[in-house]
């Protein structure tokens, strides 16, 4: 396929998932415990046991208009992001040839381990079927549980057998942290199968404090959100995960890029300080790195952005082969349906070779899109 523009971070959200996704795929004995849509005082909600996952259906549940609600497109009431023909039509309208699609940015929590396994497997099976409608254009990221390393590893092995190109992990809420030894089998499988792991942001409600502006709390959370991935990135490198698995590939998804020059430079500074005290650190387990952190980053880490003029101004400090543009469809932050204009405005000062890397070549190589 002659790709023009590839969006490296788009979404499939709870609110647009087929209402019967889990109920139709659960064994009869498990349907009562499986996720379902229930009518509540707040409107239709996904529920699973005593857990409320989030809203289902259209409407201003977040208080913000989503991209497809802002645009006066045809069939506005249809679940466009999960109807393949309509999603492809939206991509065509935006001038996007392929889309890397991350799933719901929330944990699929269930009290019963068997039901939790069903939650992830059923979603991933549905995703594979959905992508099968146009496999060169729809690139789904299989969901992995962030609170169960063993289940995540088994599910990644299963997804590799099924031929999925990508998988996602909500790194900021991983329990234990993703640099804990319990996750080592997952990194081994990811390296062996060459499936890139997307470390995606998670959406969480702002902390409410009496008398504090709800708007200030919400905006503060939004501004800080990219830094959710700072701790996972730094600790994965310094715990030696990328050293032990040189073929492991990580994507910092929806993180933006302006914070990365500081983080990479600071990691190298810290590395130098601890190397100067290597004898003392040998007694505390050693320093499991054979090169500066910036070299692991440039070898094994990518990041996505949709609107980051400051980051593009520092692109040379990151490397134009480490960055991938994204539209974030259909979220409120999305550039859809004006992505080409957004790209032109942001990248006007970039050489054409760099622009091609950010909007096509890097994603095409990472996900092996022929």
C-alpha cells in the first residue's frame, strides 16, 4: 500500500464499543459476571460486578465535546469509531491512510480472575476481527492487564500467535510497577515476538477537594498527564530492562515530546554521577547499564504527539526517527478532521525528510506495514 499519512495514536473507547461485546462472547455460566451496559442515573454505563468502568454511548460525559461531536458529519449518532466502514470514511475525510488504535484507557477490572481474563481476551478477539476489515489500514493494539503480570504475559503470547502487531499497557498504574521483576517474562516475550509495547496514558478523574476549582483540577491533570510516563521510562532503563532485552521496542503513547529532551539529558547526567561512584553501587546491586541512557532511548523508544510545537522545536535533541505524529481520533484533543492543516502548521519549518519520518516512515517501519 502506498501510505501517505499514518496516525500512530488513535482510539477505540468504552463509549463506542458494541453493547454486547462481552455478553455475546462470554460462556453462558459467566454472563452474569461479564461486563454489560446498565442504565444508571448518570446514563448508560459499563459495569462489571461492583465496578463501574465508564460511560457508554454519546453525550458530554466528560464535559468536553469529542472530535466527532464537534464536526457536522453524516450519521452523527452512529458508533463511527467501531463501525469499520464509518471509521475508514472518517480517516479518508482526514487524509489518514492508516491508524494505530489503542483501546480503552482504563483498567478492565473484575473481581473474579477468570472474568478478568475473559475481559481482555474478548476485547482483543473483537479487535482482531475489527482490524480484519482493512488490515493494512486498521492497526489495533491489544490490551494487556496492568495489574496482573502473569495474565499479561499469557495474553501477549496469545496475541503473538494470532498475529497482532502491537499491544498496550497502562504503565502509570501498573501494579507492581512495570520495572518490577514480576514483569520480566512479559519483556522477554515482547522482545522475542518483536511486538512493540505501547505505554499509554490512563484517564483518571481529578482529585476533588472542597472549595477547590473543578476546572483548575481538571486542567492541572491534563497538563501533567504526559509526565505519567516519566517514572516508567526512567526506571525501565535504569533497572536494566532495555539492556537485557535489546530487541524490546517501547512506544510512549500520547505522551507528547517536549519533556523528553530534559528527561533524556537528565538521565545521562544521573548515569554519570552514579558511574563515578561505581564501587559504592557495586555493593548495592551494581549499575546494570553498559551505555548511557540516551543510547537505549535512541535504540528502543518511540513517542507520539498530536500538537507539540515546543517538542518539535527540540526535535534534534530527541531524533526525528524516534517520533510519530498522531491525530488522537476521536478524543476531544484530536486534530480530526483537520489533521492535514495541523500537520502543515506545526511542521512548516521541518525538512521534508523529517516530516515524512514523523507522519509516515517511522510508524511504517515500527509496525512493519508493507
